C-alpha cells in the first residue's frame, strides 16, 4: 500500500464503542492495517492500540473493566473515563514512536467566553441536557456559535495543514481565534483523550487542553471519516457504533456519504441496535458488551468474505 492509502475512522458511542473495537480486532486478525487511525470520543483508546497493531490484545476486557468501575460507589462517568485512560492507554514511547501510523483524535473546542463559562462551570449539566434536546430537534445553532471541531495528530505538519484548510472551509471563511489542528504528543495525550470523551449532561469534570476548554467530539464530529479524506487518504473505513445512518455529528443534519470527493468511504455498522445486546451509551451488562464486541468481529469477517472492494484494500 502507498503511504497514504488507507485510514480507519471510528465513531463515538460510549459503551457502544465495543462494536468498533471488535471490528478493529477482526481487521487485525485478517492482516488489514491502516496508514492512519482516527478516533472520536470512546473509540480513542481502542484506536490507540490499533496504531500498535494490538487492538485485540486490549480486547473486550477494557470495556468490562469500565463497566465494573462505573458500578463502584462514588464513581461517575468522568472518573471512569479518566481511569480508563490512566490504566489502559498504550505506552507512550510506543504510541508516539516515529514509525507508527498517523493517529488522529477529534475534539470540540469551546471558542467563546460565554460558552466556556457554561461548559466548565456549574451549569454544565443544564447545558448538556439542553443540547440533547436540540439534537433531537436537529437544532445546531448553539454549536455553530460556540464550538469548533478540532483535530489532534501525531504526524506531519502537511497533514495538519490540510485539515486546517478544511476547518476554514467549514465555517465559511469566518475567522475564529482558534487553530483547527494541533500536534498530539506525549505531553497532551491524556488531556486530549479525556476532552474528546466529555459529554456535558453527565460528565462532571471539565476538560482542558493546554489550559483551553474542550468538550466531546460528538457535538461537532461523530466519526472523523470525511476529515481523513481531506487529509489525503485514498480509502477510508468508517466504523459506526449504531445501526442507523452515520451522521457527521450528533445533530444529524449531514450524512457521511459512501463517497466523498471521489474517495470511497466504506461504512461498517451493526446489524441491529446495540440495545438489542443490552448495551446503551452509559448502561450495559457484561454479557451484552461481550456479545457486541463479538458482533463486531463477526460483521467484519462477513464483510471481508463478501466485499471484494474491501478485501482489495
């Protein structure tokens, strides 16, 4: 494969992310490795292990440990996520070794002082619940005014420059006092990994990267597949964690297409709603997580057996 031939982008989904993890593990088992991995929210740790070709070594135990931690007294979702980053992140010296594939993490930067007060202050839950209602109504107005998708990557400045150009296009040439791309490295990995996962309605610890406020990627980017096309990758696998249409963000105004600017985006998603396995965003059973992870593996095996275009990757 050429240097920029394949990128794998994984969607957000909290516990539903066990499905995407199963896909990553099955791709590894079949010898399919990407030149870039891109993550949003809960897919950040499995994708990091995929960079090392070790997603299957992390396995479903990662999700089972998170579920167990959530059941402990005085443990909120923020504490569980931070514990997962501390205890399950790959060794930094391996993740950021020069020979590793490109690794991208999508986040949502808070770009107005008023929004920073809300997202980082005592009213965060009220805002989070309001945004959930807005998402149900497909009303993205607050996000358009106060947030901006921002990518972090471990790789070269030319890739970051292409993504920065995408950011300028997205806001229709309206200048904002924020860089749309930044370097991901050993110094900020934990901050970025938490920031991409911080939903406002129930995550009580604010997210900061280099002293600046951030919130979950899902508000601006559910799955960074189009961003990988913009970064120059010639084929993209987008892994969704829900069975319906894969949208660019949680407000469901724009679908991620099967082809974008002449580049094929192979979308892989569950056959059924993960709730059928007993897995929702912040609720799950051990049996459900194991079944959903296995479902991801089985879906991948089936697609590889049937899809000539995908196996040709």
